[in-house]
């Protein structure tokens, strides 16, 4: 299997690049944001609780997202590999993910970290909010709260994988195709 984490702050282009990467490499896309939004759309108890937290720009509890990822992985035992998007977002999620993969003698091959400046992120998310229907994209203070959560809790995930020498930094500003090529170059080196 080839398992990769696409990492970066909200609005860094993880969703856009994930779509292109899964198509090219035949990976299964696991996005905790998408899984949570599908719970919300289905009005499950989990979804209703998660929505309150997401609308404040805060992180959903670790146990919830770890449980969702674990069952999504179990549902795809024959995947060629997973592309994790928006997960792990805390150091405990990273440890839990490594344990889940280790159960099947698997591991993360590489973490590709998209780097984008804060003002560009806010601009992109406000623009996405005009059409995405995502309530967390329409309010600048919620967007800034998500960036604060990222800086306070999520950057620790990059530190974690850095200790295993698995992090590659990718410039996340430029055209979609330029960024995609930079990502593919790193993946091809690991394959
Ligand atoms: P973005 O990265 O653009 O903020 P996502 O779709 O990845 O968008 O996530 C939207 C929201 O879902 C986050 O702000 C957070 O509340 C919640 N969320 C998604 N993934 C996780 C996670 N791994 N841990 C905790 N909360 C999460």
C-alpha cells in the first residue's frame, strides 16, 4: 500500500489537489471534513453535534474523527493506498493513525505539507464561501478561528512526522497544475 497525508491549513488546496491525486494514483480519498459533512447531511446524532463545533471553527473531538477514519479504513481492505486529507489534525490523531496502520503492517509513506500565507487563505476561503454552501466559510471570524486551531494544534502533526523524516514542504501558491506537479514529483520519488 501507499499511504500519504496531504497536510496544510484550511484553504491550502488539499481538497482540490486530493481529487487530482486520487485519480492519478488510484488511492482511496479519506477526508474527515467530507465524512463529517456527510454525517451532517444525513442528520445523524454525530453530525448534529459536530456541526455546532465546526460552525465555531473548532476541532471535533479526537475520538470522533479517529472512529470515523478507523471504520472508513475497514470498509476498504483492498485499497491500493489511502490519501488522508484533513486528518490527522492533532498529535493524538497522528499517533492513533500510526497504530491503525501498524495493525496491518502498514505505514505513512510521506506527508506532503502545502504552505500558503494567512491572508491568501482567508481570501480563498471567503471566495469559496460564496458558492460552497459551507457555513464555516462565510464568516471571517470563523475562518480566522480555524487558522488559529491549525496553528495551535495541527502544526504539531508536522512536528510529529518530521521526527520520522516523512515531511515534504510544497509551495501551495501558484497555479493548480504547478502545485499538482510538485506533489507528483515527491510521490514519484517515494513510489
Ligand atoms: P478546512 O480544512 O478547509 O477547514 P475540512 O473540511 O478539512 O476543512 O474541515 C472542516 C471542519 O471539520 C474543521 O474546521 C473541523 O471542525 C472539522 N474537522 C475536520 N477534520 C477534523 C479532524 N481530523 N479533527 C477534528 N476536527 C476535524
